[in-house]
C-alpha cells in the first residue's frame, strides 16, 4: 500500500471512533476487558472492530452497539433536542488492554 492509501485508512478509523466514554459504568466495564466508545451512527460492528484493532494494536473479541435516541429537553424556557448517539462496547481478548485516559 502507498502512503496515501495508509493515510486514508487511518483517517477512516479516526472518523469511525468519535470519542471514548469515560463514566463510572464504563470504568467498571474496563475491569472486564471492555472499552466504551462513542461512534458514528453509520458505523457497523466490523468497521468498529477494525478501527480499534488498527488504532490501538489490540485484538477485539466482540463488539456490542447501542443507539441512544436524543431526548427533548428545555433550557431557560427554550426547547431543544439532544443528538442521537451510538455507543460501542468493545470486548478485548485476554491479555489486551486500552488506557483511554492517555489519548492516542
């Protein structure tokens, strides 16, 4: 592969994974070799697994996804709708781990 193809692939991987989710629940999941990411709404499980393996150099065991529908909220009397978000819970093989607090 040429440099341009490699750059396009890594850019696609960076675009697939939007951000890590750092909450109390995701921290508890990390004890069981799981990492939670916010991903594109159009991302599929194979694309997510490929992106995690390419960017973090780990082996992915399974990917579970969930969509969180945007809620209708109010702020100072104005109505708005939160964005719909897709999260991916990535289970890693034994012996592999990702520290999402350090960054990429």
